[in-house]
C-alpha cells in the first residue's frame, strides 16, 4: 500500500530491459552502477 505517493506496479518482466542489462554487465560495483543508471527503459522509449 503506497504511503508516500508512490505507485506499486505488479508487472513481471520476463525479459530484462536491454539498457538495464547493459549497465548491470558493465559495472562491477553498486557505486559505479549508481552513477550511470538508465533514467528510462528502452522498451518504453521505442514505443514512442
């Protein structure tokens, strides 16, 4: 139940988004990854 205005989405993505997967494979630590997280998902961007 959202308490601070956030939305809960109950969607399971069987195939990981390409941009997210690319970043997870590129960096070895969370600190490195944190500075370069994608701000949007490729599959959503392609629908536009």
